[in-house]
C-alpha cells in the first residue's frame, strides 16, 4: 500500500449513506495516518454551505478543499503537512488559507465587474444570495422556460466584449458564470502538480455533470452507482480501464472503487 490522492465530490457521492461514510472515513483516516495519503473535497457548495455539511456529517478535515465548482481552493494554514488541517468548524473564511496561486490562474480573462455589467442587461437573470457569489463566480437564477434564449444572447454579448468564460446552467434554475480555467478538473490538476502526485496515484469520485471535468484526465475515476443520467451517458461514451462504475451507492461505491483500483 502506498500514498495516494483521494478527491471526491460531496453531495450524493461521499455523502448519502451514513453507515458507509463512517466505514470509509475510518479507512481513509488510517491510510492518511500510515501512508500520508491526501484527502480533497471538490464541491459545488460555497465554503459556508460546505461547513454546514461538514459539521452535520462529521466529515474528515481535508488536506485541501475545492469549493464553488472549482472557483475557490483552501489549504490548511501553511499548505504543508504537520500543520492543522482545514477546520470544519465555524463559518469564518479566515480560518483557512485561500490559495492566491489558484486565484491568479482563475483571474486570466476574467473581470467580474464587467461581466456583471453585461449580465445586468438581462432582466430574466436574478442574482443569487451573497453566500453563493465569490470573486470568480457570479450566480443567477434563471427560469427554465427562458433559459435557452437568454443563454444564447448572454453568451453572444459576453463574446462581443471579449469574454471567453463558462456558462453553466443546472437544475433548471441555476446559472453560474465562471472563469475559463475554473472547474473541478483543472483544480485537481493544479493540486497534483503542487503535491507532485502522479495521475495513476490519484482517484476522483463523483455523481453528476459538474464532476465530468475531473474524469477527463489520466486519473482513476469512480462513478457511484447512483450517478446522474448525464454522468452515466458520459461513462457509456468514455469507458476505459481508468474509470469504474460502482455497484454500490455513495460512500459504499467509493470503498468498492478504492479496492478495485488497489488503493486500499
Ligand atoms: Mg454531487
């Protein structure tokens, strides 16, 4: 057994089966203790909503935390082993260190103020609460009936002003505007480079469309059995020896995948 990088989505991937989560947590904590493996959460949640979940479900403190679909990254205070890991308690953003190097990568081609000004011309877009906004993410509500037309027009307006950014529409109501470099997959690549961990020593786990960016590299990828249709569709079209569709849901599927790939 050797050290590996474990990256997982939270909602309906790590979290969703409490008994299996307890078992997985014990295995991961022991592996980190013995082999210095790294634990990373990659979630669509804001830091605030992450902390509510972490406390409710007693999540292990991660070595790094990717929030807001890749637009924020946090490390323990010094970003190196031996220091206190990211606190799951409280909701004070100052407790963890917001990574400046990742922020500089996101800043390329991004100007929040100008992007908001362009989007404000569309009255169908309604800004989401402040907790869901961050320097590299602007989130709106957009009704499904109007979505196709508004998305096309907004995309064109942004392009005209020279902005090549991501428009992610999901759940029939949420529209996220993100930097071109802002996604979970690129955030994982960044962490692998920083920690010098090979793709074959990395496993990424997920259940839905915003996890696909993590599955497109050479890392081992694990889809939980309860994966959403868009991810199953991706799997059907991209099956190879690097990815594995578990038979069990959530944390139970993750344990299965860790064994399948020989990590535990
Ligand atoms: Mg999920």
